[in-house]
C-alpha cells in the first residue's frame, strides 16, 4: 500500500482495505453545493490586435487563451446516504491510535457532525477547525461565506498522535504584547486557520476545481502522523494530500473517481517514479 493512487469508486477501495491499517485519514468530499464545480486554466498573451479581450498597462491589448478546464457535478439527492457507508469504513480502517480529518463547508457541516459523532463517538471529537480565507465571490444579500469546516476526530481519545513540536508556527497578531523572543518564535495555530486559497497565479495551481492549499495539508500531516506512517485520502482531487506526504516522508493511498482528478495527479506527480497507479 506504499504510495498508490486508485481510479474508481472509493467505497470499493474502502471495503477492500484491511481493518486498522491506516494512521491518518484526511478527506475533502464534495460539499453538495448543488452546482457544477469548474475551474479553467488561462493565460493571457499580448497582441497587436486592438480587439483583444483584455486591456493592460499603457493601453496594451491582451488575448485570453483557455489552456484547459476541470469540472465535476457536486449534487446529491441524499448526501447522508452517500457519505455514511464511507465514514463507517473510514472508522474501520483507521488504526486504534489514528486520526481523521473531515473537510466540509456550512451546507452539510452540521448534518455530518451528527453522523460522525455516531460513528466515531462524541468523546473522540477533538476540534472543529475553521479554515478562513478572503478571496472569491462576495454575496450582496448576506454575509459572504469565507470559511470551511474541518472536523478532527481520533479513534481513541486516550491514545493518538499529535506532534505539538512539529507544527508550523504563525506570527502573533500583536507581537508587541509578547516580547521579542516569543514574537520571533511565533505561536502555535489555534482552531482558526487563516490561510489563503490556491490563487490563479499560484505555483501550486493544478487547474483542478476546489484544490486545497498545500500548507493546510502539511499542517495536518505534520501534527497527526509520523514519518513512515500511512495516510489515506479517498476524495483525492488534485492530490494535495499525496504531495504533502511526499514532502514530509509519509506513505499514502489516494483515490478518486473523476478522470480529470487522475489527469491532474498524473501531471502533478509526473516526476515521481515511486507511485503505483491502479484501477478499481
């Protein structure tokens, strides 16, 4: 199970995985927005044609070229029926000292929390992490939604991995109040994580819709696994979990049923020869 990426139905994979075989699970399932999630990869090329579709500095004209696009249908008539068997298997394959991170947004967060409490036990719920950002569209008729929810559970709250000393530190918001030594060291993140999204011009960008930032996944992998541990992400998308594992010396299993996700991961991991690709 060393560094393997599966194309196919993740329920089929979960049913085949041995019990208590995985150290850490992170998933970012579809959010059930009722929409088609899509993202286009663009570039702009300067043109002498005054009819270019964009204007730049000094009145220069630019033409936009679409390099590629990715999309998937994010709508379920019964989201609970879709997610429940997958969560039950997630609990089954997790080791007794393992951790589970479930990434969702406000639409389904409350229903998922109740379901996860039933499967993992309320006593094994440790945090609701709020990932806050400040980019994207802004509603005009309500407070703009600019955060995701990440539920953090463990298999057993009496024994689990949490590497406090390995977690990346962040700047103090008021460094003058803590003194120069603490300010230079930075502070540990709380359960509210301010982190930008993957921007249009980011080096991380794969072009896959809903791609999550590497910094978020590296923080989770550092905190809740050790080098050599096995990490599972069965809604892998663009493969950010796998990249975090490669960067930090963990093994991984990824799975996605979207051909565009597999193509994004093939591009992302093209230089890595230590990955096995399988179809379910």
